[in-house]
DNA sequence: CACGGAAAGC
DNA sequence: GCTTTCCGTG
C-alpha cells in the first residue's frame, strides 16, 4: 500500500477517478491529470497503461477487469481490448499479439509484471507508483505543465 | 500463449 | 521515448 498527499491550491478543481477492486477493501484515488491524456499544446499522447487504468476505472468490464489480487487485472476479451486501443491510437490493425508486446516492454520499466500461469493476467506494480510533480506547484524546480505518476525503478 | 530481439514508425 | 510491426523460440 502507499499513501498519497495532495497539495490543493486555492480555487483549484481536480477531477478524480476512483479505482476500486472487486475482492479488496483497498482502492486507489487517481487524479485525472496524473494519467489521462492532456489536450493542451505540447501534450504527450496517451500511454497504454493510462488507457488500461481508464477502462478499469470505468468498470467497463467487457474487455478488461480487475483480478483477485491487488493491482491484478484480467483481459477478458483480448481482441476487443486491442480493437479499443487501436481506435484510440488510430491503429486499425492493432491486435493482441502487438498489444501484448507493448505490455511486455513494461516489465523492465516496473510498470507491470505477468501473473505466471494465469492466462491474459497481468499485475500493476502499484507499490512502485510515485507522484512526480503537481501541476502549477510553484516551488517545484523542474515543473512541467503536465504532471504524472511514474513507476519507480 | 508468452517471451524478447530487431527494426521501423511517429 | 513509447510503442508498432514482425517473427523465431519455448
């Protein structure tokens, strides 16, 4: 588990996505700016793990859903998930073979690991999740207009 | 299926 | 830098 401290400045509204887990009393509160794609100029485009959290947070359930363990998720419909991801990225030929290669690149970056022996099952390394910087926080020396969560190495 | 190298795309 | 594409290997 980890705790999150937020510094709220005056008159600032922050939208949150509340991610809950089926078989756990634990939950993660994600500020939307921490992982959702920004639309402002200079924005980076959405990353796959952002997209996965977005679907999981919506509880959409058909293509992907949380598993039994903390941070674990199961891809219920691999080709449908790939199609949704492909639509988001403008890649009409996306499929699970290619999407899963992108997931495997996350292993070395400590974002995900595989739940071995369980088909289509991966696990977020939430214990390595850290907050980089808060948008507009004046004392941050290297502040950028877009703040993010990152997975600590 | 799952893995990871290699190369290309953006 | 983060995939996307392709593919040989277990």
